[in-house]
């Protein structure tokens, strides 16, 4: 049996949530999809899916395998397109979206260079801290920061995103330096309001497990840039991404605390509706972001005030 077909079937089942939905999309019987999944699991010697009468869920191994499979399919399609399209230039209109703070610093500044490389492409950039429905709102691609919710969208990891708990030296001198995440309850914490896209709370590793804390706050805001500015004014502790605060830390304006409890990084992703028949302009945009963020010197150079 075609190994690539097995992988494509696994991705279809995992993203659509059922054998029946995957079978309908391909126009085959559900039994055929089931046999492909049985063959794949037998070949790998590991259980990828937990099947019940109501739904299908991924095992731990299945979740890890899904991301690799999505990347493999994208790379395979790109390789075919690079041959079949030969010297065809990218053209048309590209609609992209991203979070406001990250987009201002690390998406918008890259647009001019991308358009210079591809003069037949036009581009619209939407920046918003809400989670945009890219399918129903007609976007080609979204840049997203943090943990991705389960969905039928395809994602490509562009870079790691590490978060730090930070405050000004003046605030820490006045309020004290927390030595454990449990001490956040007695500190002034600056938090994202519940209508913002990042609502799971502040992540720390406590007793070997990742825990999400939701500190009570006197001040909250739906705009992360405002939280950053309040933090620089000494109004409290904030939980911010490295790309946002690294230059403040280097300059001594902010200090990171609770580093011994730092959670593993989550990701910065390009998200798009489907890897099948992805327009050349979208593939080139994703490759451009991946190349830019993968440059070891990029993060050191970018975002300086």
C-alpha cells in the first residue's frame, strides 16, 4: 500500500474527526479508510487513534505524528509544484492576518522585502488579537503565536515562542521578588482580559508538570502592547514573550523572575486552510517567514526600540 496515501489518510481522519468524514471527502467507503489506518498502525507498531462509536481522538503518539505528517505533505506538495510550475512567477492577491503586537514587530516589517522579491503579488495585512476565522473571512494564511486549538487547519511551525515573567527593577524593589509561582497572588499582575486570544493563563513548570495559573489582576487589557507599556511603568508583573521584552531585559529596563519555573516554549505558526493546491504566492510567503525567523541573527536584530 502507498505509504504516502496512508499518511494523507491519517491527516484527513485526524483533522476531520472521523473515518466517515475523511471517506466522504475522498469519495471512498469508510471501510477503505479504516483498512488504511489499520495498515499504518500495524506498520508503525503504535496506536495513533482511539476510536469510539461517537468520535475519534489522537493518542499522544498520534498528536506528535500528525504535526510531522502535515509538514511532510506540505513539503511534498511544494517539491512537486517547484518542478511542475518551473519558471512560473507568483502572482495575485495575498490576504494574511496575524496578532497585533507580533504582527507590528515581526510580520509587517517583512512585507516590503517579500513584495520586492515578488513584484506581481499584492498583499493585504490584517492585524488583530482576536482569533480570525481565516476560512469564512477569506484569508490565505494566518500567523499565530502560542498553543494552537484543535482544528481542520494546517499549520507549519516557524519558530519557538518562549514566555517570561517580567517586571521593572523599581517594582521588584518595592514589592519583592517572587520565588515561586504561588506568590503571584500577592503581587500586582498585569493580565490579558478574557476576550483576548491568549486566555489559558501564565504557564509554569511546577513539580515537573506544566501548570496554567490565572492571577487575579487589578489591571487587565485586551492589547498586549498596553500590558508591556504598563509593565515598563512599574505597575506590576507581566507574562510576555521573549521577542517583546528581550531588548528591555538587555537594557536593564525589565528583569525576568521565576526563570527556574519557566515552561517549555510553545510555537509561532503559519496556519492555512489546506495543503492541497496551495497557491504559489502562499507557499512562498510561508517559506519567506520560515527563512526569516530561522535566521540565527533575526531575533537579535528585530524589534529594537
